[in-house]
């Protein structure tokens, strides 16, 4: 699982194996170790919500996906989910959860478990 944070925007991208694992158990976690702390980012399914939600507690960002969406995501063509949450006076937190596609440009990153990019083979 990859995380991208820019300003008030958080984006998680999951490979095929990660999406399948998440959809089976409703939980997936990654972590980055620092000298004195560990930063975690978690995806968890949750009952009784209708859209993506998130919180940040104890060095962990947790993004929540509605349980009904978790059940269908792995076996569908649906790329992902997005939602914006009001976090105060004229401020929003933008959330994006998506399947990780193979990059179209050159990269040294292992992409063998990524989803096929729908733009592959199309002329620019």
C-alpha cells in the first residue's frame, strides 16, 4: 500500500494482493520506521458509514471504507472511492482510495502486482 499526502489530501493505492487481503478481512496496514517512532497508515472497513472517513491518532492515519463497499471492491472494475470531509472553518480533508495501476512511464519500482493500466496500448 502506498500513501501520498499533499496538503489536506490523503491518497492510498493498493496492489491486487493488498486489495484482495483487505476485502477478505477488512483491515490492511503498512508502517514506516523512524529512529524513535513508527508511522502507520491503515485501511479498515467500518459499519454504519456511507463514505470514506479518516482519523489520525497516535502516529497512525486510518482511512475507513464502508463495509458494503469492501464486499464488492476486489471483484469489480471499480477503481476506487473518494470523499471530502469538512474539518473546520472553510477547510476540507480530501480522501482517495484506489487500485494501483501499472505506471505508463519508466520506473524502477516492482509493479508485477499492480492492476493493468487501462491506458496501456492507447495512442497519446
